[in-house]
């Protein structure tokens, strides 16, 4: 079979190589899956660079999220077992962790549902306790993680403010349903949020960016607001001023979604049921900006790494457009 492999750490476009390899062998408790679609996540770029919290042995195949097919024909969502990631024709995955792909979503959409939407659901509901009528601010609102949070916020009845970089991404955020879009390149984020909320600020802030985005968040969070720390796509990990959080009465809430698989795996299945229902109702639908064949996967991972994409970029190993 064909699989993209990283033989040395570096930029994805430089270190990923399409190899001919044997199919991985499933051990006890695992199943072999044919990859129908593989969603590219920012952690795939970090894996290539050797900057992710998990460092699989070289050579390895990136790709942490797929829609696959079991040997008995079931369409499932899975997180492949590294070092045999999803940017390949076949993977192995833990049988107990497989989730049924929602009928309302095609293969590419199903491949993009799991990590981003689970992260958003846990972040907004379990960690931040977002309430109907509250104001939600989403950084990188046109990206893969941000677009999921926008849709989930709207589904929860929140007023959603999206922060983006550039006019093209602003247009995408509006199409997603943001009530207000702020272009960080031209607008004053803090002033715009305060004006839009009558000086109150945002009740919940969803931050997958870190760096300057966090600094702006702390200046426009509401009384008893919650800043949800999801990741650091900017590459800069902020050092929050805890005295500021004390004086302004807001919470800084961390979210490591992957930890729930260890601590409370049943909660992931329950969340998937909720996401499947929302997908069936049309309340959520992953934004797929590109569907690329397997041969173009390395360039696609590089675009995600560079932050030039909107929504999700999905690899289809058989070259289909589904």
C-alpha cells in the first residue's frame, strides 16, 4: 500500500515522502481499516516537526483522524494508532474506540467531525458551561478548530463573535454564522468586542491560538467570563497574569481533550451521540475547503502548517471527491 512517511523531523512539505509499505498488522483489540478519508489537523504538522507532545519513532505516518471502513463494511470514525497514521491507504485502530460515522455526513465531513467538534463541545459545554444568550468569542474562527466552535456556539444559542486574519477568512466566518466578525489585521479586537457588548465583554472566549490572541482575550473578557485554552497555533505560549484574573473575576480554563480518553472514555461516546444528533438536524456540518488526493497530502499538510487554509483539508486516498 501507499503511505506518507516522515523519515526526519522538519517542515511537512520537505520531510514527508510517499512510500510503498506493507499494510499494518492489527494486534489484539485492534482492527484493520481502509481509509476512506483522512482529515489534516495542526498536530500533524507538529508531529512532522517533532514538536508534538507525542513523538512516534521515525519513520512514521502522520494523520490522527479518519473516516474508515471495517472489513465487514461498517463506516466508522477512528484515531489511527501511531506510528501508522491516517495519510495512507490502510490503518489500524483500537476497536473499542471506533465510533459510527453519522449518516448525515459524507466521508470527508465525517473524517473532520471527531477531534475538532469533540474539542469544541467539551470546551464550550463541559469546561466553560456556555449558556444560551451569552456572548462567545472564537479566535481563528475560519480555521478547522474555530469553525467547529462557531457552529457549536450557534447551536447552543450563543451570540458568536469571530476573530480572523484577512478578508477571505472574514467572509468564511460570516458564512459560518458569526454575528460579528473582527479582522485582527485591521480592527482593534478589544475595542470592537467592548462596543459590541455594551462594554461588558465576552462571556466565553475560545482560544486555539495563544500568544497575542490570549493577551487580547484578557482585556475583553466579561465579569465572571471564561477563557478556554485549547492550543497554541501561534507558537507562543502565554504567561497569564493571575493577579489580573483575580481582580477582574474571570476564569482561565484548560482543555486537553485527549485526556478524556484515559480518564473518562464514556464521555467521548456520549459527546459523539450529541454531535451525531446535531449533524442530523443540520446544526453542525464540517466546513471542507479542500478535498485532495493522497499524492498531494504533503503539500496539504504544509498549507495547514502555514495557516493559509480555511475550514478543513481532507485527503481522499482513492482520489474520489466524496
